[in-house]
C-alpha cells in the first residue's frame, strides 16, 4: 500500500523535548518505520522549517520524509501555522495528479494536518478519490477546557475539528477517553476506531537478565517530556517535599526534556521550577537534564525507580508506555490515554491531577522495592501484549483498508480557513 502521512509540525527527524516536539514525532516516526518494514511505502510530509533541509530524506526502508514549502522556512510555533495549511495541502496534492504517484490513503496527524490532507485530496477527485484518515493526537475542546485563556490555539480550532469529523473518511483515536470527546464533536461510532500509540519493545527493555538494579540510595523519580506548565512537574516537586515532611525515604527527581542543557537558565519554565524547588527545600534533590536524544531515553528510564507523569490532561502519553516496556511502574494522573495504559494497582498508581498529597502517597508505597518490582514486571508483560509497534501498525493498516473499501460520500467542501493571501474559502471542489 502507498501511504501518505501528513504531520505538518511534528517531523520524524526533529530533536525531542522542545515546545512542539514530543510524542507525536515519536508516534509518526515509529508507525511509518513499522509500516515500511511490513512492506508498505510511506511518505511523511512535514513543513520545511530550515532552508537547508533537502526535499526528501530517507528515514528507513520504504519510508521517506518529504519537506514541504509552506510558510517561512524557519521554526514557527504550531499554533501559528494555520494560515499556511492551504498552501501545504496544495503543495502535497499537486504531487497526486499522476495516478502513478497517488497514494492509496492519506493519514493526517494533528488537526491542521487534517485540513491540509482534505485540501490535498481534492487533487485526486478527477481520478479515484484518496480517502483521508485522521488522528488528532490532541483535541482543541480538551485543551481549551484545561488551559482556558492560556490556550494559544486559533479561535477556530474546535469548529474546524468538528468539520474534520464530518469530512474525513475515518478517525483513528488513540484512547477511549478521546472517543468520548469526539462524540461531542458529532462523530458517530461507525466512523472511529481506537488504535493506541505504541512503544519499541526492542529498544525499551528492562535490561539484560541479571543486570544489577538500584536497591540503595534515594528513590529516583524520572519526569520525561516537554517542560511546559500543563505537564505539572511542580506537583512532583511538592510531593517530594511532602514525603520529606512526613519523614519518608529520600526521593530525588530527574527531569529530562526542555531546551538543550546549555540553555536551561534561559527557559522560563525551568527557572520557575527551580525557584519552586528551592522554596520547598528540595532544590538539592532535583536535576534538570535538558533535551535528551531519543536513543538515550531507554537507559534513562532504566536508571529510574519510578516514572512520574502528572499532567493536568494528556491526550495519550507515550512516556507511560516507555516506562512500562522498561519494567518501571508509573505514577500517573487519571486523565486521557493514561486511563487506558496504566492499570491502577497493577502496572502503576493513578492519582488525581494537581494533587501533591496523592503523588506523595504513591511514592511512599513505591519506595517498597518488592512491590515496585512486581508492578514493573506486570507493566512489561502488558506492554508486550498490547503496545508493540507490530500490533499497532497491524491495527492501523486494518483501519486504512476499511477507509479504502468504504466509498466517500461527496459533499460540498468550503472550509472557513485560508492560506496567506487567499480568499476566505475556495470555490468548487467536492468530497
């Protein structure tokens, strides 16, 4: 099968840990690689953010990353990219005019990618229409609910996501909590499938048999991912202070993510968290590593005793899967995808969001080595059964096949968005 993925801001080639580089980048790269290994051909279209980038970069056997000119060739925050999505879609769609180059399916990752995908699909209308499969990764309705006025998404985001739910051929949701949200946007059950994100079980492992485990020293807690306020590392800091106040064991936090290590002092969130740690009296128990190469993440997880994922909300969350694959239990907030991926009292402990006391209670329980290791072992077994990329790619391919088999129902399509310099809506064209 020829597959065209659109991931407008999240390039599979990006360095992880920045403000707009995280789980979606990992997901797109790993899914594309696995589909390529299964014999499909995948082109991943992403926006050129550097004038020196080549037009096409091989990622793996059968997989290329294609850089698309849409907007200035420089980093642009993802929430400012909407004006360039029509241009993006036209640049991609122009490649589909020859039936020999047209893909069998378009898979859009993120809502703006969906707009570009629908635009690109218009170019195939004179031939066999290319079906569009949509994975949102995050929904504007959820972001607005939790961030309020701090949400920097375009004001039209929720309306456009509703339009996507109407116009795409199939939505692939990553968890059951997302399906409930999609129902609120008018999506029916017959047009959605749940396919989780995955984890590389060959790279993320508990370590070699007989490899020594940390049984001495402070309980080491790892926070891994972008350093933005909604990830709520502050709650972990407060929990560590509470453990100390209760006379519990020593706990240390290793925070990986954010800007490069030599620029940590310039980052507002790092400064805020360091200040808070000092005020709480735990500044000497916290290390900020900065951005970490994805190849270095498995060893970092294995070096921890517990992984803490305590965001206010989390559309899916790949870090709990990486922890599980490494045989490490997770303390996770009971939100979003973590309601699916973390089994309370079996593979980790679920806590309410913004509740330092609950996190402290969980850390005190996980200070018990045998209890912690039992949970970690159960987490690895569950990851092997449900979240390997082979299984995720197989389910995704089944979704593609369903979208290809089911004919689209054409209807007028004139979206309320535009490229820079374009009229508000284009005339003509149906899907």
